[in-house]
């Protein structure tokens, strides 16, 4: 059922109910349902790619200023790196000099080598000094991202550890000098790079993750996660297949009846329905339907996982990865 038809149905359930309130209540109900469990339709698959670290040439930095300048050699190397890994822009990467902090690059002039950092440089200044530019922070592709389920490096036979915190990482490697290949994805922050400037990140407000050990080699990471889901906006918008509009309407009616009870005014009680009774009845109806739709979604998800288990023949032969030089017995 299209979003506009749901609004009409909700409007017809309560006399004098304002049609302008219907979209709000439907989306409020939809949000409650989305957050009631980890639904299959909120699963998302995507990938991250780490570029090779760039160290050629030199950079000039001034303490207290966010402006830095790469020399001609460094500028050429950075431009070549973008061509080699185009999914990682220079403005998605970070700059380090020696044991300095990690600074985000939010603007880069590919002709002059002039760049802008996300904050003033507070480490030691330097003229024509060595540097590292690489990408350590990664952002999921949607703003409503909830959590990672798995991150894998197929080439190195690595399944990432997603259980560690930033506090653990600060104790383990405060200098961020473990340069191997990443085996951990750790929640970092909400993306605020360049906020309030003309160089604002295109993913402002998105979640960011830090990969550790420091990713300085070219790898592609296969990611699987969950998103929160989004509200209905357009008149023709509909719900994902596992969700029935009857369940959402039942939940929205609860608030519509609550509105009716609050706006019953001075009319005698017997001149209108007992809205409180109807609130309880529609809530019971909603709970019954939620149980049904939850079960159906879990049955679908379980079947999906069973169908994607490796074939029995592959499971009994063990495994060997010649690149990572990792071997194991049957699963």
C-alpha cells in the first residue's frame, strides 16, 4: 500500500483527525517497528579499499595552521595514488609526520600541492619534511548505519575482530605504529570533517571506523552490516516485503486514538467511542501481528544463511590460502 493511502486510512479511523498529522504517526510507528529487532531488510553489504601509503617527496607544515603544502614530487605521487585507488580520494585520507597525531585532509589542490587539514597543526612544524598519507578512517555508505556484522580481507584470509573499543586501542598502540595489515575495525567517531566550511565532508554525520593495524597496503575489505532504516517520504513509498502495512497502521492508530482522547473536549462520554479502550485493543492487535511478522522474517533469514553454507564436499577437504600462507582443517 502506498504511503498516501496509509495516510488516508489512518485519517478515516478517527473523526476530525488532522491529515497533516498522519505522516508523522505512520513514520513514528514505522520507526518503532524497525527498531524492535534486527530485520533482514536492514542488512547491507558494501566494501572498503585501502590505498598504499604515500611517502615520496616532502611536505611543509606550520604549527597553528591547517594549511600544508606538498612539494612537486609528493603532489605527483598523491595524484598517481588516486589513479591507482580511485575509490579513496585524498580528502578521505590522513596525514602524519613522524610520531605526530593523525590529521584529516579535507581539501587538496592536485596542481599546486596545497592542502587543508580538518584542524590546525599542533605538532612540531617543519619545512620539506617526510610524511605519510594513507587512509585509516572509513565510513559506511549510508547515514543510518547501525553496526558492523563482519569485515573480511579475503586476500589475507582475515576475519576482523569487531569487539574492541577505542580505549583498548589507545592502550595497545597509542602511537598507532603497528603497520601490518588491519585485523580490527573499531568505532571511531561521527564524521565532522570540515563541518561549517566549504570543504565539508560529503558524509557528515555518518559513523566512522578506524582500521588497525594501520592500513598501508592495497586491500579490499568485504563488509556486512545493519542499518536503522529510513522513514517514508514520497506518496508512493511502500514498506519492505517482510512488513505489512496493517501492522504499521495498527501501531499508528494507538497514537491517533490517544489524540482523539486528548481532544474529546467537553462532550459527554457516551457521545463518542471509548478511545482508551480502543487504544488498548489496537495495541493488542499490533503485538499479535508483530509476533507473526517477526517469525516470518526470522524464518527467511535462517533459510538464507542455510542456503549460503559451503557445500559439504568443500567442508570436508580443509582449506589453504597460498597468498596468506594460511591452512586449516575442515570447519
